[in-house]
C-alpha cells in the first residue's frame, strides 16, 4: 500500500501514480484479477494515457501532464443491478461538489455523467462494473477531467473546455484530486447508507433540466422541442415534448441539439 496525505479514510489512500499507461481503467482491471485483494478506494492516476478510453468506444484525449486521468476501485456488492444508476449519480454529484469549490456558477451534469460548464464538456466518466448474480461486485470508475489544458483539437474547440480556461489560471492537480476523492468517499458512504436524496440532488444539477431545448430521438430520428423532467429509477432520461406525453430515453437514444 502506497501512502499519501489525502484527507480521506480510504479513497485515494492507496494511490498509484504512473508516468504513462494505456488506460488507468485497463491497469486497474488487471490489478483486480490478481490474487491479492485490492484495498477499497485504490486510485490509479497517470500523467499520460496513450490509449485512454471514453464512452461508446471513443478515445479519450488528454494532453500529458496537464489533466487528471485516474481510476478509482470501489467495492459495490451492496448495489443490486436494478440500482446500478445510483452509483453513477453518486459519482456525478461528487465531481460536481468538488468542482463547485473551484468554479463560478455554470457547472452541471449532462446525462448520464458528463461534467459540463455552461455549454462545454470539461470532464467525463467511464464506469465499468463487475457483476455477480444480481449484484455488482466491484466497480472501476474512470475519470478524465480537463484541468490545465488550454488548447484542444480544432474539431473539439467548440465542445470541450477546461478549468484553466474558465479560471484563466492553473490549478494544482494533486489538491483537486484530493478534493474529488474526499467527495467520492462521502457520496459512496451515503449510497451505502441508503440515503435517498441522491436522485433529487442529481436531477437538480442536470444540464438543461426544465429548460426548453431541442433534441433528436435516435430511435426514430425525430427532432423535437421539450423539457428534461428527470430520470427514472433505472436511470433513463425523461423528456416531455412540447406537444405530447413524456418519453423515456436510454443511453445512445437521444441527442442534445441546442
Ligand atoms: C467519456 O467518454 O466521457 C468518458 C471518459 C473517461 C476517461 C477516463 S480517463 C481515466 C480513465 N481511463 C480511461 O481509459 N478512461 C477513463
């Protein structure tokens, strides 16, 4: 166990810092298959990922040494499959709670778990569960946050942003990681203690909640205006079109247009 000075009980107490790795999620996955048990809350962080993975098979690009790219190992055997989205909510709220201490108003969670500032993505989460029976067993939470990177590829310039771009100054990566680990620990413990407020907290922070906006249904290609109302227990996104009844969308079934 590597020690550090994080002000947590367990998240980040075993912190493994790597200079370069394909993906911190992959590295952690290999560690979980070793015979030796991994301490709950183990964190792997890398200065550079050369094959960082995003959602839907995308590549996660992050300039070396300027950002946070890390993965957290959590035991999650108290979560049944039907409640798996609770973990997603807990992590999204934790990130929001940590970042709100650094940033002015404008932070939100773009469903299901993108970190947004105004209309730009500043971070993303890749959650990988190991399931046994009808329960999770353990989970790897991969987090990529654009922190001190200020230059993005042309095709990302309008969509991606960073904390340094917003603040016009650099942020200490270790302090920010400590804050995020602290928040993840608090929210994980809330989840474990069955606190019921997570869904309300999450919905209140949702990007575009209750606002009239344009969407494309990827189920039938229809473009419509409507308002996000919230999420279902399974984590589906509920949108009420201007004319019509609420529709529930699964991941990959909806595109945010404007
Ligand atoms: C997304 O597409 O929004 C999710 C991005 C997740 C990126 C992080 S960086 C650390 C961890 N390791 C990976 O390979 N991916 C996640």
